[in-house]
C-alpha cells in the first residue's frame, strides 16, 4: 500500500497507512474500564488520526474493523473521504424484488449466513453475555487459546478442508501469540458485550461517505447489493470467486487492488 510501484502497482496509488490495534487487543494492551465498544473506538481512532496530523483520510476494515470503519464515517464525517469494507451485516429492506434474480455467489452467501446463525455463532453469544468467565479460561491456557482462535480460522476461510494451504502456521501462531503475550484475550472478548451496551442512534450509518465493498464467497455476513444501494453511497461492489472472512490474509493481491480501486478517485 505504501510502495505500490515495487509490487506491480502505480506510484499514484500510494497511501500513508495507519494500522491501529483495537483497544483491548494485542499491541494496544488490555482495557481496564467499561465502555470500549465500537463507537468509543471509532472516536478514539478519529482522534488518533487528528493527533497524527491527518484531517482527511479513508477508512478500511473487516470483521470488527468493518463496523468501526462505518462508525468513523458517522462520528467524523467531515474527515473521512471514503470507506472500504469486506464484511457487511444486513438483511432485505422489504422491497418486492428483495429475493428476485439471486446469483450463485449471492445464494452461497445467503447459505453461509444461515449456517453462521444456526451453527457457528455460539462464541458470539458467550462473548456477548459472559466474556469474563470465558476470558479467564482462555487467558489461563495457551492450548485452549490456540484451539479457540484456530477453529475460527478453519471455519471462516476458503480452505477446502486444509487451513494451512491458505494461512501458514507462522502467521496463525503470530496471531495467537499477540493475544497470549499481551494478556488481551479477556479484554478483546468484551467488545461483544460493550457493543450492545453502548449503541447510539444511527449506529453504523455511513451517510454520504462513498463506500466500497469487496465480496468474498466465504464471508460470514454479506447482503445482496440491491439491499444496500439505497442506504449507502455505494461506489464499488466487487464480487470475487475465492476468499473468505480473512480476505487480506487469504487473497492479499485481490484485496489490495480493491482498496486501491476504491480510493483512487477519492483523493
């Protein structure tokens, strides 16, 4: 992203890149007070950009980052030039054509969402309702922590049954180690609890901010394009044949090109 000319890109697509660690996660260290939901994090990141001297910037995220990026659009709309995300929760708006002309990738994503809701979101409920109890166990056992996180990488990537064909062991272990050596697995789970305790009106609304969406077939939450066109200033919607929830790790070349394309006209 910073030197595209060295990686098959054009120098004009270069960015300054700020990659903050979420409060309560990894390099940011454990949080020690209540209230660190997505909205507070969004305001903190907007203030961080301001402290670093940036009053005009784009935001990008997946997973919690997609939610926080949209919140930054809401809380700092005058500063955000555009937003790119790889996950987007949402359902049909109630129009007559909501379920018409469903494509193969749309059907796969609808099935994927149904699977997630029926079989895969137990972790979400316990982290939302009992994060301290869970966190105590995970913070006490490196094997338990490795199993808890690896299971998600296995279930959420486009791996055809072989996780290490997509995510190598060193990257996986580095990810888990960031939680272990910083003691942040407990505080990281609390964002699930805090989100529903700190919701504000219009939460996640992007307003007039231009939004780009990259669609990967093994994502967990992704509505149809026609479901979001009326609620967002959608400037990019790219559907891809491979990739899942961890798009920047699974398909970095595709991911980077989409980010470049999204922000190319927003400078």
